[in-house]
């Protein structure tokens, strides 16, 4: 366990927001996390667990919490069952490195999730998803440490209570209706994925179907889909190492069939997808785009010009966007989408 004082955080969040932590603790093993939890120095202090910092907006100059930076590494095959390869990754590994490694080993199943920013430990928190696959579709189990007791524990998929960009790790204890939320009190140390031996390509998304037709490949391999997803994402999402951002800034909202019919009557072009439970998901990017926000800038915060769902850092010459500027822009977008469509957009990143 490595402890730093007055640590700068600009390089620890993909928005590139300038902020610092009065205490930053680097955890390189689950034992480090347990030592941290047991230490009287940190007990009772608010802890901010940081993975790749790809899904958060830092709004203060100095973060009012001890920052626990997860740096546990390791990628390995832990088990082979009749139907699955079970692979395990340390929470501090980059998610994309796990995807690239598993595909290269011949274990398909994660390729649609290529280039999702962030670390392995952050992936279950918001049940990352892209191109028709969500983490929960491949999830086996995870190991975590309870910050209140220092105890290590394991959760299976049902215990994680996954939903759309949601899990038990996003709900405060006692605040999820079942008194079981783990937000702020559990740290994920390792994640195991069950990758199917009878692998089948997942090509339900229009973008992937188009690419398949262009390439003229009837039966693509996991490696080919991995390459296509990388190309599609690079074409429409900004690379955080070039333009700071936190991926999709808002969740895609769901409405009832009646609400959707009402919106279609006024806005016939609204992009919508029927969900298995009968509700309808609307494309937040389309709603924001329709309100004219694409490419706009407020202060040093901007709306990406190729995908209106992504807010970006337009700071330059040593000046960075502040968390306050990002949130001001986010609120202005929420207001115009509400005024035009009657829909409240919910931010996806954690606001600290
Ligand atoms: N659209 C517009 N204008 C825009 C943006 C989108 O008209 O500026 C339209 C598109 O033409 C398309 C629809 O909206 O018809 C949906 O857009 P897209 O396919 O880009 O997907 P999305 O719903 O905006 C979601 C995820 C992404 C994920 C993609 C692909 C959420 C909040 N976002 O975006 O996840 O990569 O699908 O599966 O669910 C992330 O979470 O950070 C992320 C990037």
C-alpha cells in the first residue's frame, strides 16, 4: 500500500479535470485493500475508489475523501468447465486490455465491449454495455473487500443485481429498497468472466451489420468483430487521451409505450428501441442532437461534434475544463431536452 499526500488527479480522470487529493492510497493487492480498511487512520473517512477515472466528474479543487486508487493487475484463465472458459482479471487492469487479451487467447465473448474506457473493477459497477452485449451477459463472479469490516467476499451475478448501467455498487446501503446497496462501502478487487466455448457472434446492432456487409464476411471471428468495434468506436467517440471525456454523459431514458406514442406524434423521427419488458428506450444522443447541442461549447465544456451524448473538455493552452463547467453544460442540456420532450435525462458518470 503506497500513500501519497497532495496528489494531483488530473491524469487520474479521463475528463482531464484539475483537482487533487489530500491523501491518495495506491492498492496493488486485495491484502492492501484489507490493510487500508483496517487502518484506524482512514476508518470513518469517506473513501473515493478510483479505477481509470473514466466515469466521473470531479467538481471540487480538493477531493473531500481519501482516494483509493486500484492498481491490482493480473489476467489469467482460472478454470475450464464443459461450456465455459473462466478468466479472471485484477480490478486495476484496463478493461480493453482484458478484452484484447481474451480474444487473442481464443476466448470469444467480450469483443463487442472493446475500447470501453475504464478498468476491470469499474466494469461491474455500471454494468458496462455496448453493441448488444452487457457485462452481465458474460459475468461469472467477483471478489471484493468490505471497507467497513475489512472482510473479503465473493458475489455472483444475481447478488450484483445488474440493471441497465446499474448494479448493487451504485446504491447506498439501505437505499435500494432491500437495504443491500454497497455504494461507498465495497471495493472490487478481481472480476471473473464466463466466456462461452460455443461462441456465436453478436451482430444485432446496425453499425456492426453495416460493417459486416461492407467487409463481405459471412461468418466473422471474434477477432474480426473486435477490430470492427474498435473502428466504429474510433470513428464516433473521442479518444480520452486526445480529448478529455467520460463516455456517454447521460443514460438512454426509458418511457412507456403511451409516452412514446405521444412523443412520436410530435417528433416522428425520434430514435426508439422497444425493450423486452414492454418499455421503450429512447436514444439520448438523438434527443440532445435534436435540441441543437451537437458541437456547442459553454465555458471550456463542449458537446462532441460526432456524438451529442458525449461531453468533452475543450480547454486548451494549459487551461482545463472544471467540473462546475461540465455540470453547468449538463444542466442546460437537461433543461432543453425537458422543455422540448418532457423527458428528464439522468447523468451516467458519478459526480464527486
Ligand atoms: N444519434 C443522433 N445524434 C447523436 C448521437 C446519436 O442522432 O449525436 C442517434 C444515432 O444515429 C443512433 C442513436 O442515436 O440512431 C443511438 O446512438 P449510438 O448508436 O451512438 O448509441 P447510444 O445509444 O448513443 C449507447 C451507449 C454507448 C455504447 C453505444 C453502442 C448508453 C448511455 N450509451 O450509446 O456506451 O457504446 O450505445 O452500443 O447506453 C458509454 O456508456 O460510455 C458508451 C459509450
